[in-house]
C-alpha cells in the first residue's frame, strides 16, 4: 500500500509529500515485514493442533492454554518493553525484540511435553512484548494524525496476510516430517523462527530512532517534521511518572476492555480455525490449514478497503460499528447453521470484520492521549486488551472439551464482538471530541 498517494496527507503539498514518500519507502516495508513474521510465529500453533496433540497428548483445553500463555509473558513485559524502546531507541529495541522472539521460536522445536510447551510459549510472549505497541507509538513520531489511520491499516493488513500465508506455509512445512529424523512440527518452529532473527539484525542496521536520526532526510525535512508533529516534540521524556495518571484514566480502562472484546474473537478463531474447518469439512490437518487461509484473505482485502475509506474521523465510528456488527452476525451464523459452507462463510465475515476494525481502534487512543503519556497508554491498552489472547483460546478449548463442539465458543465470542461494536461507537465519539479540543487526559 503506497502511503504517498493521498495528496492531502499534510496541510501543504511540496515538502510534505516529499517527506511522506521517503517515510513510506524507507520505514514501512521493514515494519510491515516485522508484523508479518511476528504473527506467523505467534499463531502457527493453530495449524499444529493435530500433530502436537498426537505427539504431546494435548486436549483442546490444554492446547488453548498453551496458545494463550503467550499473552502472560506479553502482558507482564509490555509496558517495561515499550519504555525500553523510548530509552534505548527504536532501532536497538525493536531489533532486540525480533532476535529474541526468533530464538525462542526456534527453541520451541525442542519441546518434549506439555510443561515445556507452556514455558516456552510464556517466554515467547516475554520476547515479543512491546513490538506491536512500540511500532504503533513509533509511527506517531513520523506521521501526522490524519495519516495515522492509513499507516495503521498498512501495518494491520499484514496480520491477516500473515495468518493466511502462515497457514499455507505451516501446512506445507508439515510435509517435511521425517527429514533429519525430526517431526514436521519441529521443522515449522525452526524455519519460521530464523527469519525473525535475520530481520532483527537488518532492523538494527537500517531503522532510525526518530526523524532527527534519519540520514535520508534533509535538515529542512527534519525540522519540518519536528515542528509539525507534536508527539515527536513531546516524546523525549517518557518515564514511570506518567503511569499513575494513565492508571487513573477511565478512558484507558474502557479502551482496554474495548480492545479485549474486539480481539477475543480474533485469537479464538486464529488458533481454532483449522480445527473448526477440519470438523466441518472432514479434511486432514494439512488441507484444513490450507482452507483456513480463506477467511484471512477476506480479512486482508477488507482491511485494505477500510484503510482507504475511513480517513475522515467522522466516518470511523460508523465503520467500526458496521464491521464489528457484521463480524458478530457472521460468528453467530457459523455456530448456528448446519451447512459447512455457510459456516465457513460466516467465519469469513467474522475474521474480516474483527480484523479490519483493529487499525480503526488505534485511532481512538492516539487521539485521546498525547506526547509522553501516549507510549504508556498505548502499551497499557495493548497489554490489557491482549489478555484476550489467553482468555479466548483457553475458554474456547474448554467449551469444546465440555461440549464436543465449537458452537458454544462461537456464541460466546459473538457476544463479545457485539459489545465491542456498541462500545467502539461511543468511544470514537469521545475521541473525536477530544481531538477537536486538542487532546485529553
């Protein structure tokens, strides 16, 4: 997605568009690739349900717990990691995150049982903590507020693409079973962990910390960005003194619950979609993984469209309401109907609607929180919201073990998504008002 195509990205047209072209070409590809690799590494477990269950003796609930334990480490280390990025700079810290999560992913190939799987999933969360909110905050140092929706959508579209491509790659890598005496799922962890390590070293060499450190910007361009972007001026002194005010903010807690309600369905579907496909269509693990890419392809297309049509703040509330409402209907339909093809179509609506709403969500906290407090607020909201990554797969697995079906779990996440639809409309309205008066809290 070419960010430079929008001519009204900045108030003027000359230097502003020239800067935007440079930022799009120099920063976005590396950040997009990082998001792509990170979601493959955290979500590849979904396609591995069958082989891991066979080799390690996992039930649906223990598998769901293993998937969700990633977010225990992720939650505990999210805010410290984001502060580390501000202290040490984006180049060093984002590279560190990539290298460590890649190393842990490779180590998962040595898993011998349920306990070691649980421990390594927690460590993977610790290693990856801070990457996504760090990138979100990093973008506020480079892009004006009106361009952030497009920038977030550019990154977020990598998530469904990653899940789609990851499902296909993981399914194909399972075919390496027996090579060098290793099970196919062990090869998956090795081959999907190494790119993160390599990308980390590349990021260390190529990514500037902020506009003032970018050698490819002229002094005139650096000065312009510094004066035009308030976050770039105010983000120099992020420290723990901002945390108490964020913790007292009702908006931060409401936004955390909104993000939780939006993501709980995303993560439940991410890890159990191949199993749902397998039980509905009666296919094997490899075919289920390939078919599971279809809802995420739909999500990528819809995310792209939404990024192009939602730049006006007044339209975002309606976009989120419609997207999450359709997602709730799709999930409910998938749980209710007998036709396997209608059920898969419902999952396509569910995955696409939930995923396309995520970049719109991030325009709310970045409108309500400013400067130094923004990094802490973003990290807090992201970490609390991502506890859905533990709750969603674990509860879905428990419901499946108790009932022998995925229907109850789909009903539950449909209800959360409907709540998110209503709450997103209300909070978008508040955020629009906050932006008009120059920020909040």
